[in-house]
């Protein structure tokens, strides 16, 4: 708009404030003195073209499929292809989880997402003393290639995309996946999916690390190089803000710290000798989607724009594919309540819609019962149906970036980008993300945000329906899924039988080769793949790497 048109709007706004608005406020005050998003961004009463007067449309908003990708990474977005409906699943044994996978695929799920149990995540076999009480509890137990074969039995890996939520042991699990694909006759360059493989957020928020940061970053960059050469359809990392948000971060912090982690990984890969355009298009991200609907939509739009700028300007990436931020979204587990769990269906639907309007490439919708236990089959089906209703009945997938141009959404997008840039500048001044984590800066910011949020809930400044308002004395009456406690003993027997049946001389030889490689500076994926194919267990492989790399111990400072 030109100056004269903006001046007319400014005058009309003033007349509205002095007339219509003033009369309305005289009759009844607003619900509260001020309104804020969950990131404490002030929400104005009204947004108009005046809020976007300084916006350069081509530079800041643009068109989908073009830099800066604010409106989406594909020109047609969901008009061409819907997002991947990837429900997160995994519990007990490989056989049980395989049955759940098949059920979800029959119900219309379009991609797999694997949850692993805690021993698998931190590199212990099911019969290790450290695994006692945790086998199969929060995900599927995978001790060896034999378990991965059972997990993926009958699933065509050239046609199904798979996401694996695994970090410290990501390279090992990916080698198992590759070995299973090869047994199906599917070469590595034909499989598609991602491993989370994001160790920095483990040091920040989640805790399933094994090795110190240096060796961990080596494993990650080795995987980058391996996938760049042999697995072009595989994303070797899913840089995860989800767990940062679940730990209590605001939307602005989730955006900032996730992209800062991304910057650290790119810097490590470039330092290791990789060309940025050789691997950048295989980077992916993973965000949470919370209840503050418009802020979440704006967060995703700001993330795309900021990442495109970082890749082009900071790292000098030349290929437009390298500028694109591709991301998976999961609705927010931390927002779900054990009280009145049916309310969670509504929360998840709103969060899923925000993710779609924000342009996600892949989506998991949480189940209503996840504050009580692992999802039942019925709850998982309702969660999947939520995505399908949005896709086929809501119209939300029919236009590209349908909220683009909203004065409110564009203003929030700008504000979130500005806040993220301030955080990135602070992290750079501290010496980068690794240093910021080492001194506890990131953790402290998240802890303070979590405290503020909890305080607001406790004093009812923030209403959580069914929890601190509109509560009932009635207990939840929905089925709760329980993992059979006998699974642990079954898994212990299985891994011990495997050690008796396999060729142990081949296992010893491949583990010795792995140790020698780890003590050198060669890429570790080939010796890891050899050890996996010999049916070395995840615990045996990790114990070799523990001998070489040591184990990370969190330093608590008071």
C-alpha cells in the first residue's frame, strides 16, 4: 500500500478506537488487562495493514517453493501430496510392534515411526543389569539384527518411509535397517526415512546420551557422509525441538534452540570436510505443536524463513534444496491431561490443524490416553482419524499457506523470527551451541520458562480445562494399555539364545575391526554395518565404543 492509503487506514483506526471501541469498553471491560502468547509475545487487540506497513512482501513472505520459503517448501504443498501420516508406535517385543504397524498401515497410515525402549536408546542389551525394569516399556526392545528383521517382517521397505526416534545409538539402528532392506532385495539408495540422531538436545533436555559430545558429533557427521554417498533418500538427522519444548521451552525458545543445534551440526560437518551442498538437503527437523494456535502456525513459517537465511548467508549454500527446512511435527504430549482425557482429542485436533496450516511435511497425532499409558489400538485409531478428517474434510489442505497475509499471523511470524535471531546472537557470543550447553545457558532458559508456565497454571492465569478449571471428581474411565511384565524375561532368554546360535568368531572379528576404526579417524558406518550383519548385539557394539570414547557424565553446577 502507498503512503496515502496507509494514512487513511490510520485515520479510520483512530475513529474506530474513539467511537465504536470506546463505547464497547464503557459497557464491558475486556476479560483481562493484557493478552500474550505462550512465548509472552503481546497480542494486540486488532491487527491491520499498518502492522505490515514496512513488510517487503517478496523478501519476507514471497511464494511457496521459493526463497525464503515462508509460505512452504513446495509450490503446490498439499494440493500435490498430503503430509505423511506417521503415527509413533513401539512397545514390548518386535513381533507385537510389527502387529501394531500392520494395523496402522491398514487404517491408512502412510509412514512408520518407531519408538524404542530405554535400554535400546542408551546401548544396553535386554539382559544387562542396567536394563532391568525398562525392557519394552516405552518402546520396542531391539537387541540385534534378528529383532529388526522381526520388527519389519512383511513391510516393503522400498515403499514405506520409516522414522526412527533414536539418538545415541542411531548409527547402529540405521545399519540394522539397511541390513534388513538388503535382505529384502532393496538397496540403500531406495530406502527412505530418517533417524532422529540429535544428540545435542539429549544433553539439553532428554538425557539418553552415551558418549561425550566430541565422539557423538563424529558419529553424526560420519552418518551424514554415509547417507550423502549411499542413501540419498534418507535423512540422517531430525534436529529436534520437540523434546526441548516438552521440557518447558516457549515457542520462541524451541525455534531458537532447535535452529542453533542445526547450525552446530552444519558447522561440525563442514569442519569434517563435507561440502555443505552435499548434505544440507538431507537435514530434517522435528517440532512440537502446542495449543496457542496462531503462534504455532507462525513458528513454523518463521523457522522456514530463518533457516533459509542461515543456510544461504552464513554457510554459503548454493543449491536451493539446501535452503529448505523440512520438518515433522508431533502434537504436544505435555499438554495432555490424565484428568478428563477425552479433552485431549480436542487439543490434538487443534494442534494437528495448526501443524498443517504451518506447512508440516509429516505429522504424528498423540492419543487421548497418553497421559495415562501407552496408546490402546482404539486411541491410536482416533488419533490417526483426526489427521484424515483434517486432510479430507476440513479444506485446510486445499490452498497453499491459507493463513498467509493474515495481519496477525504475519506479525507473529516477524516477532518470532526477531526473537530467534536475538537468541542466536547470544549463543554465538557465548561461543556456539556446544559451549552454551556446556555452561548451562540453554538449560537455564528452559527451566525458567517451565517455572513461569507452571506458576501461571497454579494461579489460574492460564486455564487448563479439566485440570485447574472445570474439573470433575469423576475418574477417567477409559481402557489403559499395559505392557506384559513377562516380556523382560522373554527378551533376556532371546538375546542369550542368539549369542549361542550365531557365529561368535565373526562377531569377535567385526567388533575388533570396529574398535580399531574407532581409535582411528575413518568413517565408522562400514565397520558398524559389518558388526550388525554378524549379529553383534547393540550392547556389545556400544561397549566397544564406550572403551574407546568413554561415557558422558552430566556436570551439575549450583
